[in-house]
C-alpha cells in the first residue's frame, strides 16, 4: 500500500515541481514549503499539510525516543552497555 502511495506521490511531484535551484532558494528557507506551494498554489493548503507533517514528525519522535529508552534500560539491566549501574535503576514514584 505504501509503495503505491509513494509511486503516486512521486508521479505527481514530477509534474508539479519547479526547478530545483528555485525550490532550494525559496524565501521561506524550507524547500518542502515551496514544493507544496508549487503543487497546490494555495497558502491555506500548504499551512494545513505542513502542520500535519509536523504533528506526524513529533509523534514519530516521541515513539522513537520511548523505544530507544526502553531498549537502553533493558540492555543496561542485563549489564550489556557501559555505565549499566547508572541506567539500570528505576525510581518508583508514589
């Protein structure tokens, strides 16, 4: 499913993208915003899409941090990482 979505997105981007130099030197400083604007020609749509992207990136970052911290705790509990005695204890709050 993701592959089909990516093929459609790539095909759409190929026909709507501006020259690369123009996108990289956009006034906003973020090429993705210029790319979205050239595809939609609507500032409101760019705002909504950018907001959704930022929310998804923040959610992914939280999940990645939680996963990494749990793995670090698990390995340190078994003595598998340096400074295991520092990372292994868990503080139980009342």
